[in-house]
């Protein structure tokens, strides 16, 4: 009997965070289940997309950091 695998299981498989037995079970299920294959391919594409994103802080976040730095700089000169 083939176990049902969740997207979390597939993510752990992709990141090589499954046991040898679980890896074998997932690979067996992938050979037999086209929908599971599609889910795996979608997760791979999502991971690729996430890897290309470059997170940037918002303008307000940068302003808060700069305000804090100015305040600390003034405090250093006042002491």
C-alpha cells in the first residue's frame, strides 16, 4: 500500500530531510502518481522563484533605522 504524502513531506524530501525509508517510499509513490509528480515539480519551481527574490526593507523601516542612528549619534555627542 502506498502512503499519502503531504506537501510538507515533499519539501522535506527536496531538502533531504527524510529518512532512507521515507525517501524510498516517496520515490516509489512518485513513480506511480502523476499528481504527486506535479506537486513536486511545482514545489521545485516555487523554491527556484524564492531563491531569486532579494528581500529589501521597506522605506519606513529604513527611516526608523536612520532615525535611531541619528538619535544615538546625538546622544554620543551630548555625553
